[in-house]
């Protein structure tokens, strides 16, 4: 096969566009990681002199400050689908980046619990837009052969940001961290707002083939885009009917795609990832490991970053399904081991020689999640819906995911207090064990397939044949 001379340039262009839109994902990473270094400061346990509150925050206040980000993320997708259908994905992303910016401005000056509530909720609204619109936009502007890798940029940039917040957040004030977090917001508005185009799918739906052709030429840096443009037109025409609930009830293929995406999000959230992520320092403190918990969290973050880089290399080589299967297998082993460790600890068994086990298994759990269940679930969600249903179903999936995330994060400390850590980990392991047969028998492989091919694969396919 002859490689075109401009092959490398085209790849760089695709990654540049995907990276620019994912500057908004950076703020989502800040939102999720913010609690780890900032909550100890608000409670007065760390650097009490720099606490912006007049008095230390209570447990109830901390619970709401932590979870309001997820609550805001629930509200974000309620509007993004409607706005994106009418005004396009680009304008929608720019609009919902504003709450993220306002959030950090508030955090610079916040000196009351109420302001922290508002700031965290606003940050969550932007995060909800990230998960409902960014995967769709990236999938639509990227060549089929590179779609898997560009889809990895969202989890990659979120993970990099989380690692940055874990490390820097421990050494700067809450206000300083907020000022640093304003930088990607400003860059997003400038770079994405001025230099990056709208998705060609939007203009084809508006019957503006000329503008769609112009955008494709810019994206591919190649005048020969007629074949791709024709494929996009076919994809849009194949799903040209408008969304309606009645049509949804009759469209078996769409129901299958929604069921697959829903289950992937269920398993992604109820495996305990956000609970373990938000409270990992407390979990490691509970394990009585000789390694300081704050240092262990940094190690976990570093390994997670390596995992994301690894999966970005593998996603278009090994495919989505094998990475999901490997991911859930690793999570299952890690959760069972953690449950066993805390069970033995509660039974007063001498397990000093297993001091390394909690940190190792949390590292294994996080790495396994980043290898598949985290990023690949969103990759599939961005690929699997017909064009006329994406504006409704992608935000709906993001909405549902954030409800699950809120529930797990809000309930976990109470469940832990009532039933112990060992029971918590074993409950999560049951969810993960159920995920494995679902992925094996029900999730289709979308690697290297156009949107039309994915929809045709779903038509009339049930049971184990889904994977073919």
C-alpha cells in the first residue's frame, strides 16, 4: 500500500482539532480532582491558616461541596442536546465553557460555603457538556482510521489534569489553583473559538454541502474529500427522520445502541470508580500502610497516566472489546483482593506482611479502569448512535452517567460507615463480574468501522452475534 506524502500532516491536523476541543475536558479533570487537595484545607486538617472559610467546614458541608460537581454535571446534558441540534456543537461547547470559567473566578474569591456550592455546581454544568458533546464532536471530525486514538484524548487530558491537581494542589492555596485553572479556559475560547470549525455533519443536516466540503478540506488538508463527504451524506440520510419517542420505541437498532451505552455507563460507574477516586486517600489511611497516603495517591495518579497513554496506542490495534474485557478482569481481581485485605484486617488477623497490598491493588484497579472501562465506554457511546439520535441520546447517556456518579459518590461514605470497606469492595466486584459477560456477548466491535457500517452491524443482530 502506498502511503500518501501528506499522511503525517493529516494525522497531526486531526489530533490538533481533537486536542483543542479537549481543552474543555481539562476543566472537567480539575472538577473531579479538586476535592482531593482542597477538602483537607477546607476542613482545617491541612494548612489551616490558608482556609478561606471563617471556620472549618463540617462533614455535611464537605459532602455537598464534593458531590455538587456531579449534581451540576447531571444538569448540563439536559440542555446541551437541544442547543447543539439548533446551533451546532461548536457554539454549544463555547457556551457551556462559560460556567467553567465563572466557577474558577468564584473560587479565587470564595470565602463562604455558599460560594463554594455555587462554584462547584457551575463547574459540573460544564463537565456535563464535556461528556455529552465532546465524544460526538471528536468522532465526527476525525477520520475513521484515527477515531479510536483521538477519542482517547478526552480521558488522557482529564487524567493529566487530575495528576497535575493532585501534585500542585497540595502546595498552593485554593485561590491559586483556581487562577491556574483559568488558563485552559482562556486557551479554549481563543484556540477552539477562533481556529477550529464546526462539525461537517451539522452543515450537511442544514443542507449546506458547500460549507461541509470546505470544512472537510481544512480538516484533511486535502482537496480529495468527495468520498468521505458522500459517506457523511449517506450517514445523515440513513437517519434523516427527526427524533421522537414513538419512533424510538419502534427503532430496534436504536434501542439496542441505547441499551449497550446505558449498560456500559452503569458498569463504568457502579464499579465504584468515583467513590474510590474521591476517597482513595482516606481508604489508604484506613489500610494502615507505612506509605503516606498523600504520596500513594500521587503514585496512583502517575500509573493511571501511563495507562491512558498505553490505551491510546492500543485502541485502534486491539479494538474496543478486548480492552474492555481486560479492563474489567483487572478491576475484578483488584476489588476482590482489597475486600479480602480489609476483611482480614477487621478480623484482627496479622497482615503486616501484606502492607503493600492496598496501594498495589488500588494502582491495579485504577490502571485497569483507565485501560478500558473509563475511556472505551465513551468511545463507543460517541460511535454507536445514528446521527438523528445523537443530539438526544448522547446527552441522555451523559445525564444518566452523572446521576450514577452522584449516587455512588454521595452514598459511598455512608455505606462504608454502616457496612465496612470490605463489603463495599465486594459489592463493587459483583457489578464488575456482571460486566464481563455483557461485554463478551453484547458489545459490538466498532474499531475501523464507519458510522454506516456500525449501524448496519446492529440491524437485526441479537445475542452473541452482536460481536461480529
